[in-house]
C-alpha cells in the first residue's frame, strides 16, 4: 500500500517539476532575446510615428528549444518567417510557400517597411535605427 502511494507521489512531484521548469522557460523567453528598435514614419502621415521592434531569439535556430524571433509594431506581434542579409519577412502564419501569409516586409538596407493590413491596404513607412 505504501509503495503505491509513494510511486504516485513521486510521479506527481516529477510532473510538477517538469511543469514548473516549462513555465520558467516560457516566462524567461523575453530575457533570451536581443532587441533592435527603429523609429518609423508613415509615408501618408495617417499614423503617428511608431516603433518597430525586432526581437531576435538566441534559440531561433536551436534544435533543442525553438523560441522564434519576432517583430512587434503598432500593437501586433508577428513571427519572423525568414530573413536574409537584406530583408525580413514576418507574419502570423509562416507556413506558406509563396509568402502569402506574411504580412510584414522590412528592408534592412533602405529601412522601408510594408505592413499588409488587408489584401488591399498596405501601410508603407520609412524606419531609422533608434539610439538607446
């Protein structure tokens, strides 16, 4: 009788330990990032100047733990789907072959930002690095 109870309590403690470890890792994911901030000016002036924040995860390419890099702007957070030397493509759903699900394109060389609000509405801005 006691061995059954001790096994049950052992597994309960083990589950609790795993759960707490996962909670700690997910809550610390913002600490495991490096941020770049840009001040953006809307090309039509319909939106006040806003900040584009690129949050790069230290574990974005890890096989052990995937914490994706993100782009945060105008109250929306998007996952960085792909990035090369010149361009960042981000969106809510990165599972598209022709970039159809990616709603944000940022050119690192020119600072040009395009946000696809709807299929017919595109917000264009010019961004410059903010000195902190």
